[in-house]
C-alpha cells in the first residue's frame, strides 16, 4: 500500500484520525524491527527485508552497531481491517483510505541509556507510546527510565510483550510456564507505573532494586509486592485490549480482543464475555460449553483460557522448527482450520520451515493490525490528549508571570493562545504554537530537489555534503505555513516583556519526515509532527515558535540522565582551530544532550551521557561537522569532596574533627567553623531533588528582579542553578556564534550538573556580537564584556538603553502590548531585517545561565528569565513534592542518628548554588559554643596562612594533614612579619568580644523541617551593629557558596557536609558606637569581602581537618550472563571495584542476573571488557545511581608498626598506592593545580648517558 504524500497531507486536517505515537523500550527489545513491520504495511519495505533493513536507522554507525542512536519519524496510513484481507492493504481504494484511514505519526526512539535524551524529544512530540518488553529479559534498567519519561510528559501508554518466540525456541517453556512469565512481566510494569503515580521511589536505581526485591519475595511465596496493587486498578490489562503479545522477529502479534472475535463463533459464546475471560483464572468446559472460574485448589485440573486458546496453538505451530517434523502436514492443517486463503501450496513447499511458519503467522495474526488497532483504540488523538498534557506544557500563568498584572489585551491574547493549545485548534485564525524538541542535521543532498526553488528565498548549498539544520517539532495550535514569519521564543521569554528573549525569522520549507526521506509541504495544521527549514541559525537545541509574541513558551523538556563522561578535544593541526570551533558549534546544535565548554586554558570539553554517546559525537565531529583530525584526551571523571562519617566505616579510627578559627584581615571579626558529615541518604535526597528545591526558592521571590543571595557567587565553571531549567546555558565561539550547553534536567541531573566544575572553566556566552567573560571563581563578583568589533560594539550600544530602561522599570506593565511589540519590531527592522545581522546585548551573568536561547536576531535578554523558567517547572505539585522530600529527609536522618535529626531544623542555606547537598547551620543558642571548646581542638589560621591561601588557595589547602607544605615565594619575610604582627594586635588586651547570632533556619522552613517563626530576625542590635552583622552574614554566606562549589582536595564540589559557624566581633572595650569600629576598608577592601575570603578559606580548611574523603559517582550495573561465564563476569567486577548487591537466576533459563554498584571512574571500557572476558555471553547496562564516599584517607600516614604492616605506607596494603590520593593528583594535574609529585628522585646520583642502562 504505497501512500501518496497528498493523501497523508489530506489526513493531517482530520485531528480525530491522527495518532502521534513513539516506541519506547530497553535496548535490543525489538523497537526498530517492529517499526519495520509497521512501515512494510505501507509498502515502503519489501516483506523479505523486514527486520534486516532497519529502515529508521539511517546512520551508518546505527547499522553497524545494530542499535538506534537518533529518534526518527515517519508518517504511515492505517486502514482498520485491511491486513486481514487476502490481498492485504494493497486492496484499499483511494476513497476508502480517505474515508477510513488513520494518519500514524510514528517516532522510533533509542533504547540505549546513552541516548536517553532522544527519548525525551520523542515523548514531548507524542500523545501515546508503545512500551516494548522482551519476554525473556523482562523489565530492564532502561525500561524503568522510558516509563518515567513517558509519565513525566503525560503520555498515554500501551504495552507490547515482545519476543514470545524466544520462550518457545530458546527457553523451551511449556505454555502454562510461559503464561506465568508473561503475567509476571505485566504485573511488574503495572507496579512501576503505580509507583510513579504515588512517588514511592525517588530515583530510578532505587526503583529497579525495589522491584527486584518485590519480585524475589513473590517468588519465595510472600505477597509483599501485591498489597498495594490490589487497591488500585492496573494500568495495563490484557482483557481491556491495551496489551499486545508479539514476536516482531516473526511478524505476528495479537490482542485479547482479536482472539475473542475469532473464537466467539467457534465456542458459541458472546465475544464481549470471552474478552473478559481470556485473561485470568478462567477455564472453558467443553461438555457444558461454559466458562468457569478456576479455584485455587483446582489449578492442576483446568487450563486458563489464555493458555488453551492463545498459547497452545502457537506452540503447536512452532513445532515445525523441530528437526524431522512434517512441516507441510502441520501447517496445511492450520491454514485450512484458520481459513487463510492467501497461503498457497507453493508457499508451504518452501525448504525453510521458519520462513513458511512466518508466512502463516503473518496471515493469521498480522502484527501491523494488532499494534496499530491498539494505538487507535487506546491512545488519544491530539485533541483528546491536549487537555491532559496542558499542565505539563503550560503551567499556570501566575507561576510564570509571578503575579504581575497584565494589560487586558495582552491577557486576552495569552488566553487565546493557551486555549488553542488546550483544544488543539486547527483553525487558520488560531494562534500558531509550535514546539521544537531538537535540531536535526541532514546532508543537503537529502533535501527535496526543489529545496529553495519554490520560494526563492534561499539557494540550495553548493556542496551536497554540507549539513543543513531542520527543526524537528510539532504544531500544537493553529496552522504553520511555508514562508510564514514567526517569533522564536526562548525558554526564559516573558510575554510581559516582548522585546526580550524573542527573535523573528521566516520559515523556509516545511517537510514531512519519512524516515530517511523528506517530502515538501505547504502548510501543516495542529496535531502533526513536522520538520521546519530556515531556522538553523535561530534555534540552538529547542524553542517555542509562535505567530504572535503574546504567547508563553512551552515548558522545557526533562532529561533522565546527566553528562557523566567528559573529554578534551583539540585539533591535530593548530591551523585547523577555526574549523574545530565551527564544528563544535554545529555539533552542539545537532545533539540535544551534548555539553560543550571552553576553559580559560583553551581546552574544549565535551560532556556526553556515556561511552557510546561520546564515540558517536566524536565521530560526527570528525566526519560531518569539523572534518579534521582530532586529538582526544582520556575520559575525565568528576568527583565530590566530603568528610569522614563514622557510621559508614565503623572499624576505621579517625580523630574527631577540629574547629577552625580565622580572623578577618582587619582583625574585627573572628569566626570558628566546624565540618560535620551528613548521612549519605540525606545528601542523596537533596541531590535528586535539586530542581524541586530550586522551584521552591524561585516561588518565594515576589519580584522578577529580586536579587538572589548567591547571584555573584555562582561558580563560572558550572551552569547556573537555573540554567538546568530554562536550558540555554550557552557557549559561543570567537566568531560570535552561540551554541547552548543543555536544555532540561532531570530530578537527579542537577546533582550532576557540576560535572563541569573546574574553577578555571569559562562558559563563553553572549549575544551575536558581545563576548561576555566572567573572571575566575576567586573574583566572581567581577565580569567584563569584550566587544568583538566596532560594529558590534556600536550595535550593542543601540540596544542596551532599552534593556536598561526595562530593568529600572520592570514593574510598570501599563503599556499596550501592541505598542510594545511594534516598538520591538521597528528596532528589528532598523537593524536590517535579517536574522544573521542581529545585535543584542547579554548580561555578563548570562555567560553562566545562558538565557539567550539562540544565535539569530537576539531581540534582548532578561536578568530574571532563569527564575521564571524555574517557577514554570514547579507547577501546582511543588508543595506536595516538598512534603515527600521532607519525609524522606526525616526518615534518612533518624536511621543515621548521630544528631542528624536536630541538624535538619537548623539549616540556614544549602550549597552550592543554594540547592546542593550541604548544610550551613544557623547559630544554636542552646548547645555548647564553638568558642568554649578546648584549645587542643582548635586550629587557628594565621594571617600568613590566610594571605597565602588568597593567592594560592590550592597550595594552602593541601597543606593539611599529610599534605604537601608549599611555601608561597611571592610572600616576602617583611610582609609575613607585618601580617603576623597585625594578627597579634587583634588579640591583645583592650578589646571586648560581641557574639553574633548568625543566620535563620530559612532552608529548614522552606523544606517544612522547621516552623516559619524560626526565620524571623532576632532583636535588633542597633542600626550600626545591624549593618556590621549583615556584612558578616552575607560574607559568610558567600564564602560558604564559594567553598562548597570548589573543595580543597581538587576543586570539586563538596557533598554531604554540614558546617557549624559562629562569629564574634573584636571591638574596643567599652565601645558602644559602631561608627568608631575601624573596619580598615580603605586598606583591605569592603568588610563583607574580607569576611567572604576569610570564611571561604576557613570552610575549606575545616574539611581538611574533618577527615577529608573523596566521593565517587556510582552506577547501578545490571549484567545478564550465562552460567558458564559467571567466573569471567565476577573477575571483571572485582577488578573494577564493583560491589555486588544482588544475584539471581532467571526462572526457566540458565541466565543469571547480577546487580552491582560500579564506580564511574572504573566504568570506562566496562562493556567491552565484559564481553571479552565472557566470550560474548554477558551483556551489561549502566544507570547513574548515587554518590558514595570512598572510604580511603587520601593523607594516610602510618603511626605504629602495626598500622604499617596492616595498611602499608599509604593505607591500602603493602606495595599498593593510595587510590584516593592517586585520583586527587590526576584531577589536580588536569586542572593545573600543584601536586606533591617528586620531579627529582635522587639529586646526587650521576645520570648515565648509556641508553642500555
């Protein structure tokens, strides 16, 4: 049934007969093979090539690896019942296609965990999803992930239990055994969906292990996992028809409803009643021709109807695959019994029994009919799905606008646009709203021949291999037309400020994506998937396209993973650096998940989701975008820094943490700081809910322009706290081309966002002509803008007054929307009207937060766009989720004990970025003061140490216990003497001490862990004293944020540390006037800055004195292996420091399933090593699970002979290097930080010239 493009285009107008569906599954569960069968039903693939051609895998590496790496779309026509006809779908007339046909927009997504971002892009554009599960492997790691992504996007689901043939031919199960296995798979999938709805599990890794435990308990006879399921109706029920049983390899599938119709006449019963009885404990009595309920004590006497009518006939037909079976006798009898007239005797004479069997099964149970009919009946059309998805696509207006009252005409325009999205309005007069989920790079030769000819606006590229970018998206409202002028909105766009975060471009080509091909269209109504040309310079990774600026951008996507593998790339020839930069710009645009950063050392860092993803992007960079030879560094691993927790390693003996005392340079403020370890579950809970915490923080801001406490302390090397929500943290190349870092974060991704945590890393980000550069973390309050050229500087000067005026009067929204849009558009027109000649100014802070969403004609930027997008993600469920997080934190703290429950009530701030897994505790008046402790437990930082730390903080930090003592040659003896004298002056007699009560339990109150009354300020000390106290508090807060963003070991973020801090003012004795206190600001700078630098070094030193520990990222590894390969599997796991948490043998097979925690540092090359050691009998899947302290002291030094004999010189046995110290030194060398490696081992030994020695 070859379908003309005109027929598909005609069906796009009938919204009720459109289905936008994606196929989701774990890797190698049969997605692409099933897609081939569905495509073959339209005559695009020869039946003999189905499953081998892999039509939607258009990349060479996809065909070579046998896995899907990029989501691909194709539009198919489905006519109900056509597959059962003798001539198949080819017998359908054009009139029947037009009257009864359904347009199926099918998106095939990857199943490999490294390409989970492609699943997010597919789910956003779909209304329904087909979830495939292998009947042999069952529910795997990625199955959990794709179910979570579909649930987040409010996508309706249907289940397909695939590869039933493997149960027959490989496992050789009996029909009743296969029935029990299939029933268990459906139950497990229902449990997962039910857990999402109740938020029982907060992370995917926990969910995987929890379901494995429940399944094990059920196998052992307990009913622990079935209690909750009985209270709620299952989502997937075969008797309802939303579950299909299939073998994509053999091309057949069926549903309960299909079998009921076929057997109803033969059994002489009602089809509707038979549907309900075909699944479950029901049996058919042949004598009475009645369906009876099977009692628990009669299971051995009766067979379930599903076994009797569905499985046993299939098992009988598959007997022809056994050697020596009379194939023709068995199959000819089945053909006659089933009335399959399309099967001829000649077909039965084929020498290959499996080929003949496939022909019979395809004629009896055509896969396309079962799957597509299920999609039509149980998955919604765009108009029906729109109301349910509106809350995800467009959260409430008040959250986006922050309570700002809009003019009446603007409010009406917004309501009209949102009503169009909610109703999927296909009227040409309706506002056009399109969401672009990713940019697709295609060779110019793949475009239709008339590309750029019909419109005459853009000539076809001269080089056929040149890459052209198409925007892959979906029309949610109105009609999109070729040649239409559209507004490209970034995620931070605010309709109340239409001249900011908006660009105007012209659509140059609409294409119907047909897998490997493209067909030109003139217009596309709402509810359809489309590829859009002409926006290659306007959109970075994703955006919202509208016909009017009076529209809110759709919410950004959420990704279920984080870039965890990083490498540095450089051109093999220095002269090819410009080509590398241009290639990185194109690569970053083409991949929705890739992160590209530029360090001030000149290194370009690529961040990918895994090894396979990294190999793919490197290949694309070499062969498609840069086309040069590259030098790629070894994989870079990210770590965290923490302190020792006794409960995690009870046998270890560690000295109690010491208190750090530090005094500001002017001697006025003395602070004491102590670092205490937090339990791992508490830190993990905060890690996984960083986005939720950020939403809550944003919701507390009453004004869009309200400054954030840590606005100036966000580490330059990391995306800002809000960039993970609005998703446009950008990087530009020296040619001023903008390309974004990443869009959308998962609930666990923000914890991994600081994988880019080099203190000296720079995110170059700007408008088209202004290069914003922020200084290193040591002076993050300063920034500079470097104009790229005179023209760009003058252009920036034209636009910046408007932005400044808006910043000063952001609360005045009394203007007319038409007037504002007109003024903005006039300014655009005055600049030439071309998308490539735009001139925009970007605030320096946007170099981190990346609020300018594209590199086309940037109309302006906004200082508060990131907070706006953060609030959008919160929605109305924030308070409920905060309650769940509160219960989880309390439970984890009670389990750990050791004072953790009390610490939860004293949280002043989280860090870094106010959302991290570290606590800054407010002063506690009821407990013992840090100033009352014994002097032996106090380490005082002298002015000499503080000054050295200010110039070389890394050197000073590693001068801790066992660390190298590095003197700073820049400090002259006279300066050190002067500093020491000043320190002594501050402590001599004649001064009195004023104790300050620092902080309030703001973060505790935000999380519901403390009452709001705890956030009130204490009684005022007087105007002058309050100003000094505020300087101290703000300085300590900023120093805390800086310290937690870059720890003392290797400048990695801190994790799981609670800091107790107290401060006292050293004032002249009897002084009551704060104006007489000499703050020496003219010598040492602002007082708050003095406190900040002092506090930062004190926090870092407190970590070194608290038993420093390195924290590793851990993967949950699932290994499937045959029994004979177990020894090789365990050898690989042992070498890579994996910790096995579960091992079980799969029922009915000799396959073992092993779950283990694998350190990220040891994961590189793991899959290849596993296959090599097991001779291909083992396969592994990885999922990022959590962070875990490495229980090795990096500064271990044996004190006694017993310790030396037991632990060696470095704490890990005789002759074994200290693993933690080795990894720290590797990171420090990569970042250019000093290490204690000896350059000269023996300076007095003569060096021989002989090469033989």
